[in-house]
């Protein structure tokens, strides 16, 4: 009788422990995930077409070489390399983002203030190769 009660108690603890572990494993992270196709607050997106059209990808951190990144959302340009292929942007958040026509912050520098979306000027249209935000590291 004692062994049966003990087994039931242990079984309950094991079941509750497994349930708790499952909750810990499946809990969503508190921070945004970069390059996932979901523009979260304080992320920056580059778009294939002007007026935020076509495919796009989102960034939370500096990118010194955009030739390793691709447009992740569906639409024209989906799967294409981001480097030198962006016509518009959206800075969704409180940070200023810096864009450069060369890799590793070389070339012409431009900046995009917080909460601003728009089309790149002729200097930057299809010329952005790296992006930086000192606050995002």
C-alpha cells in the first residue's frame, strides 16, 4: 500500500516537472528576432522597391556586409541579396540608423532618424552596402 501511494506521488511530481519544463522550453524570447520578416520595435527594414514595396528584411543589429543578407518576405525581390538592392527603408523605433554605400561603413554616409520611412535618394538607391546603429550592439 505504501509503495503504491509513493509511486502515485512520484508520478505526480514527474508529470508536473515535465509540464513545467515544457513551459520553459516553449516560452517566447523577450527580445525581437532580427531578419525574421517581422518588423519589431527598434528594428530597421530595407525594402526591394520604393514606397516600402516588394520583399524586405529587418535588422536589429549592425550589418557590415549586406552581401550576406537576403530579402526574407514574399514579393518581388524575395530571396535576392540585400547589398546594393534597396530602394526604400523603415526605421521603426527610437534609434538613428546609419547607411553606407560601401561595406564596413565606407563610402557615402547617410542617416535615418527614428520612426521614419521613405525612399532612398539617388545617392543611396540600390547602393546601400552596410548599416550601423551604435545603440543596437
